[in-house]
C-alpha cells in the first residue's frame, strides 16, 4: 500500500513497500492526485539524487516527471543529465530525453537522443561516447544502440565506429568494455600488424576469470604468410603467502616460409613455470617454527628461441641469449641457522642436444650464522654444501664443500684503526657415478679429497672530515692473504700433478675440477664518499691486488669505479680495469646522463679487451638515447646501439608520442637485429625494420599496429 505524507511545506515522503522516496522543494502545490514541487526541488530515491526545475508526482500512478535541467546522481558512480525524465516508482523504470551520462569512475561520457532505464539496465538509442572534452572531443565512438548495466558495470555498443577529429577510422559490429576495475572474463584489446614476409598479424587475447584466486589468458594468433599458434598463461594465488603462473605455447610454421628462411624447426613450443611462496612449511605442512621458510621456482623449456620471439609482434623485444636457466630454490632460516636446497638446470638453444650439459640436481646448503665471543673480538661462522652434478650422457658427480672462517678483531689507536686476522679452513670431497662418454676410462674419475688452511690479516679505517658545505668520508684498507697448508688426494691430486685441467682444456674429466693453484695476495683498497647535507653526490672505489705464487709475483688488475652526480640534472658513471702485464685498459664503461624533466639524454660506451684461452676478445659498444618533452603533450625520442668492433648497427629507433588527457598517439621507426635458428648455420640473425603505431583511447585502452618493412 502506497502512502503520500506531507511532512512540512517543503518536504514530502512516498512509501513504496520498504522503499522511501523523498521530495523536497521550497514550493509545493497539489491538484487532486497530482503534486507539483518547484523552487530547487530534489528527489531522494534509493541511492540516487534527482534535481530539476520542476517535479510533478501522481499518487494514482506513482509516476514522477522531471522537467528542465534534470540531473541524476548515483552513489559516486555516474551523473546523468536530460531535459525531461519520467520515473515510474512502482515498476522501477525511467525514461529520459535527450540523455547525457558521465561515468565518475573513469571519466567517460555517453550522449544519446533518449534512454530507457529498468532497474539496473539502461537501454540507449543511437549516440556517441568519449573520454575527451564533451564540447569538442578529439575522439569519439558513434553507435547505433547501446546498453549499460549499472550493477555489472558493463557497456555494450553496437555498430561502433571510431571517429578521430570527425574522420571515421575503424568499425566494429560490437564493442564492450567495463566501467570499473573488476576482474571479469571477456576479450582483451587485440594486436594487429603487417609484414611483407609474414603477412597480416592478428592476436586476440581471451581472458577467463571465473574465480578471484585464479585466471587464464589465451592468446591465439595468426600470421597469414607464416603460420598460426596459441600462447597462454594461468595465474593463481593458492595461499595468502604464495602466487604463481604456468605458461605455455605452440606455433606451427607454414612449409613455404620455413623453407625460405631455412628454419631448423617447423614447430615451436615450450612452457614456463613461476612460483613464489613465503611460508611453505607453515601453510603446507602446519609446521610452526620460529624462523621463516620460502620457495622460489622459475623454470622454462623450449625447443628453440623462436618459441619466445613469436609470443609478441614487437620483435625488438626478442630474446638474444641462447642460454636458458631454470631454478628451484627452497630455504629455512632461523636466527642461528640457514638450510637451503637449490636446483639449477641449463638449456643451450644453440645446441642440438643438452644431454651432456651438467645440471645441478640438487645442491644442499647449510650455513651457520655469524656468532661472536669475547665482547665481539672472536667471530665464527660455517658453510657446508653437498651438490649432485648430473647429465644424461657422461659421468656424474657428487661434491661436498665445507668452509669454516674464524676471525679475531680489535680496534687500535682510540678506534682509528681496525685490525683483524682470519683463519679459513676449507675442504672438498668428490665422488663419481654413472657411465662415462665413449672412450673414457675408469681411472679418469677417481674419488678426490682436498683440504686447505689460509690466513688473512686486514687493516682498515673510516675517517670523516666535515667542511663548510660538504663532508668527506674515506675508508682505506689493506689485507694480506697467505695460502697455508694444502692436502690433495685422488682426483684432485691426479689433475693437479699433471697440470692438465687448465682453462680451455678439452678433457671431459676437467669439467668437475674447480681448484686454483694456491697463491698469496696483497690487496689495497680505498673508498671515497662526498656528501652535501645528507645527500651523497660522489663515490669512488679503487682497488689493487698483487699475487704471489710459485711462478713469481704479478700485478692483478687496477680497478676503479666512480659514481658522480654532477648536478641535479647531470650524472656520470665510470668503471675501469687496467692490466699491468699487458699495459692496457682491459675494461672500461663510461655513461653520461642528463635529465631536467624536459630533456632526457644519455651516452654510454662499453669497451673490453680480455684474454680468453690466451686469445684476446675485443668488444666495443656505443649506445645513445634522447627524449624531448614539449609542452606536456608531445614527446620526441630516439635510440642508437652500435657495435664499433663489428661495424654493425645493432638497433636504432626514432619516434614521437602525443599525449592528451583522453588520447595517446605514437609512431616510431625501429631497426633491429634478431637471432634465428637455421639448418645451415645453427645460430644466425636477420635485420628487421618496423613502423609501430600506437593508439590509446583513455580510459578504454588501445592497441599497437606494426608494419614490418622488407628485411
């Protein structure tokens, strides 16, 4: 039973079951069953507020009519405007014309000739929407009809046409988007591209989110002149302390393309697993220990590098490293002890088979944290590691490593000088199992035992001198390490005596030999720090080693590292290594960067001239990048990477990005060299040239179209 009560001259209430509708106004007039409210009238209905020039209410039909400057506000969700609106309170429907609605969550607006609302569903006639200024929108999407569910926060557009500056540029028979950030299933923004060699590229991500603890994304793709495939990622949160993902994919090459490029594989496939857990012992096994536990898994496998590179259309992001490392790390740590287990697996994509690649399956590690005695004058800690080295083809080994350092330390001369002595006891034991490679004899792999005791004496100091505007901190140090007693037996004695296991040895037994000849080392180091106030603006680290062994003495490399913040906008970094024996710089890196918020630029050069297997390995790389931000709307940028030694332009890029509140538009030209696995050369590479066009309609989203030029 509906009732209409006058509360005062300026307010009235309508009772519809459990729903109340309140009308407020400075002037109210009744004529039979019809009440008219004027004078800044307001209607409160559910979680909505309505205002207009005039409201009329018919008690017989429970219909409210609003005329002139009608505004509707809904619970911080949207703001709707019209010239006329009719609200049927009994049936919970509303009719408005013309109709303008502004989404307060994301800034989108929709303008139509009329709208019909039934509870949470709004049916819209033909109109347009945009995220730009409604007076002169830079872009808008026109549609023949639309509907909006305010409960599900979802808009559907039919016969959608994208218009930029009144120029139609794209058509979709249907387009839907959410108006909030709730996870939900549906189609994601597609990616398009064109290549003269691969044809038209189209990738359409499909997103499934049936529950809040996991989701699945599938990315089918087609390259009309190359092939088709599908990639996917399953993401999950299985406990409050863990998260993970499982990915995989498959791509099938067309025979003509594979023959033309001489590809090693017609099919590319693989998988990847990532998982992190910060409390597996407590949440999996209900073991409540005082310390903490953790598990980290990052693993992948693929039949070739194209499995990675075909996952996206931007080949400038291609993987260039042929080594894939998978890891599984688990640990438990308390205040006194650390226990860890590590698994490491190597896959070399430039090898036909990894059957002879040595894997770490697994390595067990125990560490006793540092303990102090006698007022911190005596420090002791310990490490023990057991490692299983395994490979399907060839000899396998189990190796144990034990290290116990003991340090005596004290301060001298009123704590101006720190003195320490460290005795380090080490031992190593190794045993072998499994069948060796063809032609290997049993005596290559005898059990081995090694032990050593080394001594180190160190002097260091920390000196601070304040000036008027800055503070100088210098930390000089010197240490001498003396190799003490050594014991070799079995495997270690055999290959130490014959000296066969040197760098570059082809003897398969030497793959397990990791000992270096004992030597004494004198080390000098000095670190300088400059502070202005509490901010460090310069640090310089200089170190030099001198080694002494049976062959005599020699200089180690002089190494220096400098980080200098010259000003708030300019910074400089340098790393240099000088080899005394060769009388040349073997490694140097220089980087200068500038950033004042408008102009960003940097130049970097990396140089190395090192000996590997007694052969010089020379490298010289130049990289430069720059960007200019103009008027907060335009950004121009470029990048160059050049291999000076190979006389090869590795990558170049130039482009611009136009940014407004409602639109990002960018175009860039990229040249890039990428790896390719072929039958003839194994590891090969090709040069690509691309044009990338990016359009982002804020806040709906956007996509990138790329055009691959002729190689």
